[in-house]
C-alpha cells in the first residue's frame, strides 16, 4: 500500500510522544476502572470506528462572496484521494471517501478504483448533484431538479442519479445520498403539494434503480439556496420520503441543516426509534449552515448526538447501521488539518458517549432525578479521552499527534510544488 507521508517521519514523531502517552493511558485506565469501565474495550470500539471524508472537503471551500484558494490544492479526484489518504494514514479514522458526481467524474472508473485500493481507501456513499448545471446539460436546474415543473428536467435529474448509482456500483459503494436545492424564494412561487408530489414521483424512479444491497439517503435542509421554502425542508418531510419510498430509504441528518437551537439529538432519537436513521453529515455551526469544523463551536451537542447513537448501540437496535460522514467547508485552514481534527472530534464524542453509565442514567430517569441524570452525562463528557484516541491511532499505525506530524512531514509544501493553483475546482458550500 502506498503511504503519502514517509513512515520514518511518523515513527520519529510518535517516538517523541509515546512514553508520555503510555503514562496518560495507564492513568486514565485506572480512573476508568474505578468507574467499572475497561479502557481497552473502549479503545477497541474507537479503533473500529470510521467516519468518511467527502472528496470535496479536501479543496478549499468558499462563501457566496469569494473563494481564497490554498497552496497545493487537489486538481482532480486522484489528487483528492491522495489528500484523503494522508488523513487516513495519520488518524486511522477515515477509511472511506464519499464521491461527488460530476465533480469527481472520470473517463476510466477502474483507474479510480485501483487508485483507491492502492491508497487503502474504500468508497462511501455517492453524492449526486442537481443543485448546479453541469456543462452542456440540456435542461437547467435554476428552478429545481427532481421537483421541477418540467417533466424533461425531472427526467434528466433522475438519469443523473442513476448514473451516480452506476458509477458507485463499479467502485463498491453501497449507498446514494440525494440532496436537492429545490424550493422557492417567494410565497406563491411554487405549489408546496404539487412540487413535493413531483419530487416523490421522481425519487421513486431513483429508488427503483437501487441495487438489492444498496440504500438511499435523502438529506433535508431548511433553507438555502431557496430562501422561502425548500421541498425537502425538515426531518418530518424527510421521514415521509423514507416511508413513501420503502425499506431501502433512510434519512440523512446534516447537523447544519436545521433552524438555530433545534434539538438535533432528539431528531436522531426519533429516527432511530422508527428505523429510518440513514446517517450523518457532521459539521458545526453558529448561525446557519456554516459548515464549520465538527466540534469547533458546540462539542457538547455533538456528544449528545453520539449519546443517542451509543444508547442505540448498547440496546442493539435492529438494523441500526448509520453512515457517518464529514461535510464541511474549509475557508481559513488547511483542509487536511481541519478534516483530521474533525475526524478526531467525532471519535472523541463517540468515546465520551461510550463512557456514559447507562444503568445509572436509567435509574435516575426512573426516579425523576433530573440533576443526577444530567450529571451522569456531564461526567462522561468531562472525561479527557485523548489518551484512548491517541493509543488507538498509535496501535493502528497512525500518528499520536496527527496535525504536528503532518506539519513535520512538509506534505503541503511538496504538493504545492507539484500542483499548480487552479481557479475553479469542485468545492464549495453544500
Ligand atoms: Mn450535507
């Protein structure tokens, strides 16, 4: 397998930190043992955990105002896979890449598959794009795609999704994620019921083309690019879609796609209860769909989401297999550093959620002891699980300190010499 960063760099960086890590791990292990928790069991679960990286995340994003390209940005999907391989090599938490069509479209799909295999990367859910026009396409998506008033435009959007399934099938992907920008900017511009009927009708054609072992994830979003109404607005609409389509259809929760202060962890619990949670797009936000780095604004909310997931895992919820993916836009940081940090934040929230004393929590809930119930969650959240994460990385062949190791490797400067700056490149705020 090809490694993007020299093993001697990783080993030298790890060597400087290993003794301290072993001390910290032993100390944390003692403290957790007092709470009846086996640190090695938690570490094994964290080591087995993975969150997919979106191919578009490794390019610098942008806002509606401007995009400021970074040095050595990937020029195409092959460069993107190499950057994704750096993230996986150092964090050991991102074994799969989620592709976006047409941004990642290639003439020879087997070449792409081989590149992934050579880098030790698999392919996660495929993402279709009917929120912008591809060069030369017959019908514009300016006024919508799967819900468009024009049948030919809807048919074109369906055909694009079928193409994504076909490419994904050849790559070994097992899921399609559909997010549409369809909606309206003015009251009266579109008929809510008719546009949703058209959307459902089009999605039924996409659903019918799913291979037997595939799932389709529909992603809701409250606003943007449409600012008055969106066709797939909220989790309730999303649940209706999954119900209408059938057993292979699930809801995808992007943490940034809700109104401010919405209780996302409760939405997650509802979708788990009714067996329709398909997966996540992790990111963080302060105001809207900010696509900031996961855990950078509200790590407690991320923990509370993972608390619901760990609860379902502990109960052995039937058919519970959500897909986890990052979905962020990096405007002021090196995308590789942001994605590594974010992947580690997701692992941290998972590890903390595994520390929740569920029997004690259940007892406090039964007794209506609100204070002790919430303190039970806080006790897990306050635990510094970094030694667990770092040990899982070290034992998996990764880096104890991924960002420091990445900086020491000089990877960005090296690729900057090989990759001339490009103005366009697929990326942005999705
Ligand atoms: Mn998303």
